[in-house]
């Protein structure tokens, strides 16, 4: 059955899914959808994903959106015993992973999306005080979670780390975590950045995403000055 992932390499959720695909060793065709150009608004993709977000995973007779749902589906469907560390069978461990995934989609990513949307729309020239407070608040929650385990949901890597890392990486570029206030967050970011799967699949998209936001903010600032 042919498998396709519609994504953009700059997208944090898309990269999390792509890392999962590589760890599972699946053969999946990658096709680019550019969310800034609203490629996902095409009727075909709106039918597959009314949320009009990326990534979108497609198996021909079945498609699925939302990176967290896709990652769980891939592990449950194609995971082998050697992949169990990513998504253990133990119900309590899975529940913890689910909670951390919900933390990513409910807390971390909304903080990032609040920056992305006005930046891409040409309105944001720099992070507001409120944005910085919200990001620091998310870092504080991360710090607490990482006080319980070496990684986000356990003492080893899980899909919760893949998901949250891609989001936090971009946040850390536009508003770096204070190493004094959030030492465990800084250590976790460094540990994740040194993993082979992160180096191979997540980069250079990860660094490029955060840096592109900063660059666009600067362009927005110059454009506003030119109109004065």
C-alpha cells in the first residue's frame, strides 16, 4: 500500500512525524505542501483535512491529519517490538505520553503559532512582552516534567520528545530558554539535538524555521520603517 506524507520541512509537527517514519523504517513518499502559500486549501486536501494544516498522512484509502494522531497511528500499526521504547504497551506509560503530546498541541505549539501567524502575515516585528511571558510559562512547565524523568515522559526517548522538541527548538531560537531558570530544559534540548535521528531528519529544517521567523520579523520591521 503506497504511503505519502504531505509536509513542509520547516513545519515542526511535520518533522516530528518524519522522524517517527524514519525510526520505524517505513517507505513513505514525501510531497511538499507549503502552508504559507496555503497549498493545503486545495479541495483535495481540504477533504482529507478540514483543519487545513500540515502534515497530512495518506494511504490511499485512509488519510489522517494532526501530527500527534499520525505518530500514534504509525506506532500502533507498523511498530515492531524494537520500537516499543517510543510508545510502550504499558497503559500508564502511554497515558503519560498522551498527556505530554496534549501538552505540545495545547500549550507549546499555540505559543509558537501565536508568533508564526502575525509574522508570516507581515505584522510582527518582534516578540511582545506577553509572548515572552507565555513562552517562559511553557518552559516552566517543561522544567517540571523534566524534573520527573530524563526525557519528557520516561527515562528514554518517546514520541512525546520528538513532538515537543520540534516545537521547543523553534521557541528557543526566537526566545532562548534561560539556562539559570530552566537548566533541565536546556539540557534536554542539547541531548535531543545530539541524537542521530534529529541530526539526520530534523535538521536543517529545525534551525531554519526559527531563524526564518527572526528574519521575517526583521523584514517586517524594515517594511514598516519604509512606510513612515
